[in-house]
């Protein structure tokens, strides 16, 4: 009996060698990402409108949890939730000139309802400043109404002309946008810093994503912003992905929308507005990319659609009864939605591959041998390692893993930028670093408008972008690595999506 069990287990081990993804993440990142999306069933790309995709349950369940964490953080900081209409009248968009200029090329327009042609076109929201601020002008009256902090979770539409890529750049995406109104510019800047803190708290500490915060140069600011700050995450192909950005808007916005308040000195004033836009579907892409490996996804514990899966090695009553008993026990600890028994017809080896591809944090492989020995064999996806515990320790073990799992992923991910940011002093060195998949740091003439020429040169010669200045870093004076004139700033240059 014991011997038979042993031979079965070695067959199972043999199956485990089946390759889940046909390419290695670090060798062919683009293909790896495409395969993961299909094999882990994250999105179906066969929908018949170009640039739009169908998000499947495995990504939606994770993104729901991500929304939950982010919304809790925002509410804790005083933001109130709203649901605004998806349609915005063209006249709203026109109220702030640089905003309309920036977004118009990307707007989807609704021009008729049924057979009736509208006298005014309606935009499918590309972002909702011009919807919110229209209402702010009717809601905000006095300094006592400030700060006025809002957010909404929404899908937004942008007619992207660059090549679309599932999750990273699609024509409809899912995000949160916050819009806050403040009495003074100082208060508004405090909000911008608070948004950056939220990004750190949620993206890094919860989702395990390392990033660098940059203040964007003048030519790369959000349309209508005085200042734009954004977090860049790095992909294995050396390109950075812009994650949440937060903006101090120009006062053209309150002026354009007539948002005013009566201050405590009795005078009417224009407030300062900030907005912040974490895109959940894009952040999800970074979670997949940063933590995934050659076997598939690795979800952080806190956002995994499923935290524990029990795989019965043998399909008999004894094993299945034990599996149900364990499931009940685990459900009391982490909730019934977070634990499942794999009762599919697949072989044990196929099941192992399947759940490793799906990125479930813990897998309990249950056979008669384990039941008889009152032991459990558990595979943990953070360390890709099997552990054996006493059955009676199960609940304590899950508590322990719930605490340390995400910390392990963060620790591994935190090395992503190691040795990749290199200092350069001319274009030749810059090109070399960028082509090796790194990020170049150099002196630069200016991040105001007059530096745009040097940025264009970098784009043209190297295909890379000036991501901006690093927050909290002192400027050093030195020659601009592009034009050789006296530099005013230290900037970071990378290729980006
Ligand atoms: Zn220059």
C-alpha cells in the first residue's frame, strides 16, 4: 500500500516538469506577457471592437480586491465616493483650453440617441475633471466647504493611436480618479504629497510594486496641470510603465468652471484643484509582470482571487472527505471565497501546473499518505517551495503565511531597479545604458519648456523619454548630457510604454 502511494507520487513529480509558458520572462518578455494573459485566463482579446478587451473572472476578482484596498485608503483620508455620468458635454471639455487640446484627439464622441441627432456632441469620458468641476461650481460656496475631497471608480475611454496592449494600454480602462478642492496652493501641494504616500502604501506595501517617483518635465505634464508627479514601474524589457500620477492643476480650471469660495476674510477666491488617477487595470498589469515567473502568475496574498487551493491527489472518499474537512477549517480563518478544492478531472501534475499558472499563494497536495501521517504537504508560490506541517498546525500556519507572503514578494521585487540606474555624461553613454535595458541619470539643461529640444533629440536618437526629476533629490549643476550647455537639473531617461 505504502509502496503504491510512493510510485504514484513520483509520476506526479514527473508531470510537474511540463512547461507552463513557452518562453522565459527575461528572454522574451512581450511573448511571455501575451501567453500569461491567455493561459491564466485574464482577458479574452477576441472582442470585435479594436482596442477593447473582455476582462475575465481571474483578473476581475483580483482587481475587485485591488479596488477595495485603494478605496479604503482613500476613504480613510477623507475622500467621499461619487458616481458621475459617463457622458460629458463638449462645452464642458472646452472650458479649459489646454485640457481640451490634450484630450480631443483621444475622445470617442456620442452624436445621436436613437434617430435623434444631438445639438451638442457628448464625450465618452476620457477622464472626468470637466464633469466634476461643473458640479463643484454649484456645490462649493465657502472656505468651510474646503477641503472638498472626492473620488470615483470608473471606466474611461481613450482613442489611443499608439499600439494598444492588453491591460497596459487599451481604449477602455478601469481606474479611480480623485478630485480635490483646496483653499490654498500649499494645501493643494500637501494633497499631492498625500497622493504619493497613498501610492506607496497601496502599490508598494500592498501590491509589492517598486517604483520611482518623478516630477514630469513641462512638455510631459497632464493637460492643464501646473505640476505632474508620476510613479514609474520597470518592466523586464527595460521599459518603464507610468503608474498613478497626481497633478496640481492650473487655476485655469476653477476659473473656467467658475469654482469659487468665500474665504474667512469675506473675499471671493479661486481655489486650487488636484487630481490623482490610479488605473487599476494598468496596475494589475504591473502586478502580473513584476511578480510573475516562468511558471505563471504569482499573486500577492492580499489580492489573490483565491488564497488556498486543496488538490486531492487521489479521487477517493477518504481523501475527498478530508479535503472538505480542511476546506471548512480554512474557510473559518480566511473566508469561504478564498479556499477551493480542485475536483476537476485533470491529473495531479496538470492541477499543479494549473494552479502555479494561476498564481494561487498556497496549494495543499492531499493524498492518503498525508492523511495517515496527520501531515500536510503545502506548496507556497512566494518561495516556489514545498513545506510539510502537522495537520493540527494548519490554522496557525495559514495565519503565519498570510503575514509573511506579501513581505516576501516585496523583498524579491525591491531588487528590480538594482544596478539599472546609471549615471551618464553624454549621448553615447546614454544610448548604451538604455539599450542594455537600464535607466540613465544625467545633468540636463532644463525641465521647463526650453529643455524640450534636448528631450526631442533623446527621443529621436535613442527612442527614450525624459521621465523627469527625482523627488527629494538635490539638483547638481553640470553640463547637459545632450547639448553641453550649463545644466540646471538632474533627470532620468528611460524607454516607456
Ligand atoms: Zn540640453
